[in-house]
């Protein structure tokens, strides 16, 4: 990817989150996929126009790179983007945990209930309705632009023989663990710790801490509430969308996003270590089993 380094008008200090996730110790990328309901017309002029006239103007950061000043401070610097130089390629957490335990049981019965920790990413942004990007970047905005998140380690409950007969019971166990952790002080302390580390040791040390935290967990899970109404780009109705995170030092990453009453789950696995087809089958079985149990016995457990 080549970008013409022509300085233009926009420069802003980099937020703490962007500094942590874009460093020599930790570099994460979010891959987003949109599915079109109708065939996409591969015509460069239309595609380039969509990117240049629709996506880039949404916010200056979409056409900015991160630079480091002489004193070490990092900031976003807007540059001229040459579009032609870019390549254009054509209670759920519990259910995922249940499917993961089923996979572990199928791979090795003896270690199926080994100690596992999932790192669950939580959004801490105050959501008070829809706000446009232009409104969020205004000074003293009620919903400021930028990353507002914290992560929470959650121990995966063990899978017992009873859970096979009562899968909703397993979901309830997972739900209680997550709820207990989410309501604990650790959610707020984690954010404070990251901020203190950044101010005292700098963003590289903070990124190193996050990298070590990710590395010492078994899997990562995050979800996002998507649009409730159907979207369209260049008169192409969007059938669905999903996203995945690349670059995390974990063997398993699960991301979920809703779109028009449908849920999309994306799974990223370490090649050669996890069997993707078997894991996919276990998670699908988990969804079907939980759904059927909830329909047949809705009063068994309150979710």
C-alpha cells in the first residue's frame, strides 16, 4: 500500500487507544467485509469515486497516518491518498464458549476441561442514540469520537456430563461468571491502569502490557451492535457484514456483529493448531442445541 506523503491541513494528537494498538509491540487490524445482494459492477471509476467521495470525507482519520514527533509524542497526520495505489478485495458469548468446550472435548477428552480464559472486549462508550461522526468530533461532545473500551478476563466454565442434557444450565453458568466480572471494579481499574501506564511509561510499554495480556489468554471474544436497517452503497443493497481482528497473539478470536436482525460470527484460528471445520461444526451445534432447548423449555433458565 503506497500513500503519497503530501501534508495537507489536518493534524490531531493520537488517542491512547490508537497508540496502544499501533505500535512495535502490538499492531492490530480490523478487517470488515460487506456482502452485496446484487452482483458488484467492477468498474474502477465507480469504485474509486465511492472511496474518494463517500468514505474518505467521513472523517480525516480515514486518510491519515500516525507519525512520531521528535519528543516522542504521536499524532495523526492527514496525507493525500492515491486511491489507485490501494488494493480493493472483492447471552451469545456463552453459546460460543459452549461450542469451544465441545470442540476441546472432541479433540482430547482428557484435557477437555483444562483451564481456559477468554478475554472479552467491552465497549465503555456512553450510548445515547445515533450521532454522526461530525457531531462526535466536536469539542465537549456527549458521545466523543474515538475508542472507548476495556477488556475482561473470563474463565471458561467446565463442561460436565449434566450440561449435555441441560445446555441452558451451562449458558447460565457462563452468564453468571461474565456478569460478576463485568460488575466488578476490574472493568474500571483496567482502563485506569492503561492510562497510568501510558502517562508514566509511554504507549509502547502500554502496548507491550496489552500484548502480554492477550498472549496469556486462550481466546478473544468481542461483539458489536450493527445497523437495524438495511444499508446500501452505490445503489448496491448490503446483504450482510462481519468483521475480524488480525494481528492479536491468540490462537482463537471470535467477533460477532448484528445486522438487520441477523447475527454474523467470524472466527480466526491459528493455522495448524485448531481445526477450523471441526470448530465451526461445534459452534453451529452449540447454537442449534441452545436454540432448541430454549424453545422447548423456555422456563428452564432465565437468560
